[in-house]
C-alpha cells in the first residue's frame, strides 16, 4: 500500500513538474519520495535552484514561508495545512516592536524558526548552524536574540565579548529534556558520544560532546570513528542515522523528543498536495519585501 502511493506520487510529480522537499524530521516514507531532504535552510536554498516552478514543502509553516521568500517567483505549497512550529508563533510583531522600544541600541537577530510577519521587524536571521558565526560578524556588540533563549544562551556563551539580551522562548520539544535525562542515558551508555541540538536547555547541552544543528549532528555522527551516539534532537534523526549507519548504535536522548507537527504530514497529504490540496503560501508584497531583508542579510553574512 505505502509503496503504491509512493509510486503514484513519483509519477504525478514527474508528469506535473513539481519538486518535493522534506525536512529531515519527516517520516522516512515521505523522505523516500522527496527530491531533496535536509534542514530547513538547506531545503530553501535547494528550492531556489530547483528546475520546477512548483514546490511542495513537507515540514512546518515557517519553512514553506522561508522557501517562498527565497523563491518569490515559485508556487510554494505546504503539504499539510495547519502544521506550524509553536516556537515560531511565540512572539508577535507587536510584542517585538515593544521590545525594540526597550532595547533601541540592539541589533535584532531572529532564529529562522519565526513567522514572515515577525521577520519584517528583524535585522538579521540565523539558523542553528550559522547563529554563532553571524552574531560574531555583526558589527554591533549589543544583540537582542529572539525567540529561542536556549539557542541564544549557547550563542552568547561562544561570544562572551558581546552583550546578548534574551527573551523567554524556545522549542517546547527540545526544552522538555532535563539534565537528569542526559545523566541517566549517559550512565546507561558510558561509551557513547552525546550530540545535542542547541534548542535544548543549557543544563543538558553542558553534558554534550558536540552541540550543533540537525545537519551538524548527522555529519558529525557519520564522519566520527566512534560506534555509539546519544542523539539530542528530534527522534527521527536517531532513526535516520541508525538506517544509514547500521554498523553504529544510536540512542535518543529522550523518548519525548518527538515533534508532533512534523509528524502530521502523511503520504496521502503529499498525494493531495500534488492534486490541488495543501496550503499555498501567500504573503502581501509588503511582508515579502520587509521579511526578505533579514533573510538576505543572513545570506550576506553567512
Ligand atoms: P533545522 O533548522 O536544523 O532544520 O531545525 C529546524 C527545527 O525545527 C529544529 O527543531
Ligand atoms: Fe518547532 Fe521544535 Fe518542532 Fe522544531 S522541533 S519544528 S523548533 S516545535
């Protein structure tokens, strides 16, 4: 049954000239039918160069928006309507305007996990893999980092010469992991290296052997000579690594590391999106223009 739907999807996307992108947190059967898989930023970059003018994003809403901002001429469809990242919606543009009033001398750095509307109020965007590098390159040494205080704390620790203002926000999935989880699983697998996403709280990341983005974690594990790894990010990364590196062992840092919104897209949703379903991403010209500024600044500095 799964194979039949996959065959239909592959046929239809070829006939209609549609590119399918799947974030690496998506289910394996969706990644199998995608033209490209990867982290959110890499997918948007790939969409720019994709030969087709229609792109289906299997992921969450801000990823499809980023894709549209980078490829305004393309039709971008989120495979399943309603899949959002709760962190991206934690702060409204109005609230950010108020914060900017309190910290007028700060450069506003936004994690890419934000809505396009919020990006219209930001100076520079970053991804988890580029955040440290970009914050270092910003000329201003006062930075208002939104919305993830855990990623922000990690970046601030790497750049002690700058002043960071953080706000209370973050990923409700990664932030559920507690220090005790890290200590318990390390005790169970004392030879394993622990690789952790910076969206986890500092009490967890301080025990990590490596801290990095989704792609950083995958690359580290694939290249490392070590044989055992504790994976501190969404559970599909541990599953994917186990699939591609059968000679190594991967243990999820916590069984709670499951992003429900990333898991809501099914093969049938992709099938329907190929046939007129899903949510087409549309933004006003003003939002497109203003939100692109901080994305383009990220590209210049990254
Ligand atoms: P990436 O930017 O690594 O794709 O991560 C997105 C995300 O939502 C992490 O939780
Ligand atoms: Fe958002 Fe967290 Fe899910 Fe990533 S894992 S999409 S940050 S809720």
